[in-house]
């Protein structure tokens, strides 16, 4: 029996499980360690490395952390949300510009949309503009992608977007921020049949006794890369993963759609292309505690013919018996998304992801038909966590190869070194 097996067998939520990672440091963010899925790194004008993280819920908005020494991280700024019914779940950084998403608890509330900040002085974020996406059917923006300084790609509602079903309230939207003081919508796409007035029938249906679309047909991650600026790789919850042609941003068009729902329970979250490999990874987010929506997997697709994605495997998951009842959620969520920015690490062979109570895990895709797990880090339960276990929400790897993982409820930021 090897060390890896020994660590995983019979472990309690208080135990730390670690293999091929080195734990460098942790910061609980002054007691506000509940973080969403927004994390990115700025190289500030004065040379400091500032990690920006978005909070899962009020009262905090976003936090900036000096991570020049990941063994001794320091909070430099922490901002407040205007009220308890708004969250800043997602953010991105380009140069000295920070973009933050705002989603409200209920439709019709404000602020709902995105804000751009000048963070050239990290201690003093300066608001540049607010792009309003509130409205009678809108909760605002859930997730965003901002990597080129020109366009924000996001999952958003809008005052003029009335879904046939309230669960379908966020479409894929493109916002032109080349003039950051005056953002303007450039285009949008939604699953046909999900908007009032669509000629297409609703994709919601009953199949095999189960409702298809119970989690919603709405956009989540909306990734666009410089290798293919005319393509968007979109996770669209129960509608699956999409490759869209955005060469005309005012009129995105579907190139292909891949879905596993049914028979699986949906909630497609992230579509991450690995361009040099002709592959795409697709994650399905687990959204229930105690693995009742298991399995929630990371799928490996062959997209050499992008109009016909082919599933060729899945990443090996953490052992069910060890984690299913460990506390909180267990299963796939976010991946380090190979941000095409100078402060991010990129690899088409090694994939690192967050798996809630399954921790941070790394995989070698040298043979995409047989991916191999090569490392994991599962810390003991954070103090005061209502899940009673780690709940890693997101992960980001910087250009030094330092891995930053963030906890959903209390643990804050963890810094790791890759030993593989």
C-alpha cells in the first residue's frame, strides 16, 4: 500500500491530506475568508504582486492581498458591499484594471452588473464605471472573463431579457470596455427557446421521468483566448458546453454543443480548450452537499473537429468513500483556466482544479485517454466553517508556479508549491 492510499483511507475532515504539493501559507482575510470563484493576480506599478479575490457573500466585496512572499501573505485592502443581498462572485484583472461582477439575491435589485476599477494604487481602488444590468427579470452578472482589456465576456441578465423560466435568466453577453468609462453591450447569445418571444420551443422537457433543465439553461463561464479570438467556450449549465463563433460579436453563432444531461444531472460550469492538444475540458459543478448529485466530473473532449466534440474520458475523481460524507459539497467545480495574461501559469498538459471537500488536485493529460492524478492537497476543516470541511471554490496558478486556492466559507486563501 503506497503513501497516497494510506493518506486517503479512513481520513477525517480534520486531517490534512497532501501529496506532491507543499503547503506554503494561508490567510483567513481578517475573519472574512468566505470566497467565491473570482481570483486573479496583478503586478502592481510598484512591483508588488497583488492577488485579488471576490467574496462569496456580504459583507465583503473584494480583497487585495500582497502575495510576493506566499509564506507571509498580507491584506492590503478589503472593500464592502452596499447591502447583504448582493454578491461579487467573480472578478478578473488586466494590467491595473479590475473588473468585478455583481449579482443580487432577487430580480429587480441593484447594484446588478459589472464595475471597473483603477487599481494602480492597490490600497485605493478607484471606480471607473458601473455597467448596469439590473431589471425586472435580472439578478445581474454571475461570472465574467476579462483578459484582453477590450471586452468583458459574462453570464448576465438584462432589463430587456425576459426568460420563459426564471431559472434561465442569464445569457452569454459581450461588453465593449475599450472606453472603460463608458462600457457598451456588443452582443449576446442565449439558448434558443429560453427567452419570451423566441420562435423555438423551450428546451425544458421531461425525459425518462426526469425534468431536463431543472438547474437552469443559463450561461456560466464564458472563456475567450487570443489563440482563437473568434471563439467563445461557454459552460451553459443544463444546456451543456458550447463553442460559439464570435467573429461577429453582435451575432454569436453556435459551432457545436456537447451535453451529458441526461443521463447526468447537468450544471455544466467550465469549458477549457487546450489548443495545442485539440482538447477541451468540461466541468460539471456539484451543487448539493453529501454528494447527492454525484457524479460531478471533469470530462475530456476531443475537439480537433470543433463542430463534432467527442468525449474520450474523464479525470479520475477522489475516492467516493473518503469524501462523500466528509462535509459540504464533493465533486468538480473550477479549473485553473490558463488565463492569457503575464501573471498566470499556462499548461496544456497539466490541469489543476478545485473539488470542494476533495481539495485541490492536479492531473497529467499527456495521454488524454488515460489521465493520471499527480498531486492533491486537502487541508483540515477551516475554523468556523459551517461545512465542517474544506470547500475549495476556485484555484489560480501564477507565473511563478505558485498555486492559490480559495475556500467557500472560512478558510480564505491557501498558497501551494507544485512538487511534480
